[in-house]
């Protein structure tokens, strides 16, 4: 009798929850969920719907579709892009859904992408197909309310209502409380080394739906397509899919619980973990203990070259660092500042042939996003210096653009510079970079000029953010 009701419920879900029908009936408008779906007990508890049924419900999958479309991103190995996703689902979703319910669905391998890192290495990303991203997103949305409530309060990465800024503020608070040494723990190639059996054992603690477990395992083993050859994945969680953040938090939750059991004050954001202690000796003892736990229990590896026990102001955390004063201030880490300068150099490079208006538009997009992240910094003077340096780069662009002394002279006079000063700049033998910082160039292409050109000011963005917060 119970089995009969269960089958009827699944049939009802199929007819009402067909994403195929919803995609056909909508014209780009989707109804997103107001919150994550409620936690669903497994099918062993005698409930009508299993976790997979909950994942495939109309509201959940439409919210997943909306999220995938908003994130855009590159196509996977099947070359179906975001614009083609809805037409593809109209034709294939019913079959995909049947395969998911029957437990026969096989994910396609991910497309390998290498992203250069600032230290000279590369970060390996795995780009799933759009359909697999949709399924992973729907799965992540039902797994999150099951696992997230029991995650540590010291874990901030890829969690609802948590952010990098909250993690940095918590780290700052520990330093102000007197924990002025940090155990900076770096996990070597974490996403590439996750042990599948250990991860699945952690997932099985709370998920009993065998079809969901089989689906997660299938995504772990989907493999990587590189140079036309599919290589099976024996370990690791490919970065780039919606499922990898929740899975990484599930396996690292054991580390969080161990640190809590030992009474440590720590902050973790994904695989970046900082533990705050009062002395170097305590830090060295903690480092050895945590290293043993990570390598013995989780079968992961600590990167000894990047991990260290040091003062917080000598290390970086999520792009930030701190000042050594008793009243600690948050500052931009030197490497983060260097990355900013590299990006601005790229956008203002002479080899990028484009109009100044287009160059400023591209620069504004980057400046707005960058300042939105680093608004947490307390060192306004650094923001001012970066603002001035950016304008100097643009002044150099104008000098290069004008090239000939006659053009330099004529344009500077048009900008209100006296003929004498304009003649000095145009006739100078100094290089563009040196000339861009002269008082005459500062006067001709000053703050008012750049404001009129539409260039955003980092200082103004910073002050605006700080006044709101």
C-alpha cells in the first residue's frame, strides 16, 4: 500500500514538475524560490518523496535553471551554450528526468581549463556541460539545507548568508583579542586530491537516497576531457561545477569539528584556514597536530612551503592583511595590490588599440568590482595612491596616443595649459611615463578632466561604501 502511494506520488511529480513543460511555457521568466527547499528525509523513513524527488520538483529545478543562466559561463564538451540551454531542455529534459529517476543518468566529462596563478602555477578547472551544471545546481540546493545548519560557525566559504568580509572581520577580532600569531594552513591542490571514498562516507551520514548517492559518485567519476581524450577521475572534486563547493565543505567539516574540539580560534574559507594562537610555540604545536589530522584522517596534503606560523601582518588572508598596531587595522595585502597594478597595466597597455572612452569603460568595470571587494580595508592612503597611479597610467596613454610634439602641444593648449608649459612638455626628451607625472600634465589632465571623461575614482567609491556600511 505504501509502495503504491509512493509510485502515484512520483507519477504526479513527473506530470506536474516536468521542466520540459515549464521551459516551453515560459518566455525567459522563471519563478525562483524564496529560500532553500526544506530538508527531506530519506526514502527509508517511509516518506512519500525521496531526496531525488525533492530535487526534481518544479520550483527547485526552475530556481536552478535561473541560477545557471545568470552565471552564464562557457560551454562544456557538448558545446551547448547558455543561449541554447532552454531549446535543448525542451527536446531532451523528459528523457534526462527519466534517467535520473531510474538511476541510469551518466554525466558527461568536464572540459579541462587551466587558469594561471600569481605564483606561476596553474589552477585546474573542470567545466561541466550546461545540463550537468543545471542538475548539480538543483542537487546543491537540496543538499545545502541538510548539511549547512551543522557546519561550523568558523566556516565562511560558499555558504548562504556568509562572505569573505565576515571571515576577515572575524580574523581581525581574534588578533585584537590578543591572538597575535597565526597558523596559516595551506592544503596542497585540495580540489584535486579529495579522496572519493572518504567524501562519500561523509555524505552518506545524512543522505540515504541511493539514487542521489549514485548520482554524486557519478559526478565525481565523470572524468576530464583533455586533448580529445577522456581521463577517468580517481580522486578530486573538479572546480567549476555548482556541486564542488558544498562537497568541499562536507569533507572539511571534519577538520572544523576537530579544531573546535581542541578549543582553537580559527577562520576557514574553503581550503584557506587560519588558526590564531598567542605564542609561536603554541602555533608550532598546533601546526604539527593539524598536519597529522589532515594527512592521516582526510588523506589530504599540507603544503609545507606555503604553510607557516607567523605574525598575521606578515601573511595574507583572502587578499587582505593586517597592521601590527594594538588597534588592528585591515589592509590590502601586497600581492593583492600587485595584482591590481598588473590588471590596470593590461587595461592601459599601448598594445590594446582602442578609443579612450572604451578603455575607461572597461577600466570602470574593474575598478567598481575591485573596490566593492576591498572596501573593507582601513588604509585610505593606499586607495588614494592607487587612484593617482591609475590616472597617471591614463595620462601616459594620452601622450602615447598624441605621439608627435605638435599634437602634444596642440592638445595640451586645448586642455587649458599655457603655451609655454605646453611647449616644455611637447619638446621634452623624457619618456611618456616620466612626463605623465609632471605638474603640467597633472594640471591639464587633472581630477576635473577625468570626472568629465566618466572615469570612476577609487577614493570616491571607497568613501561611498564606507559611509553606507
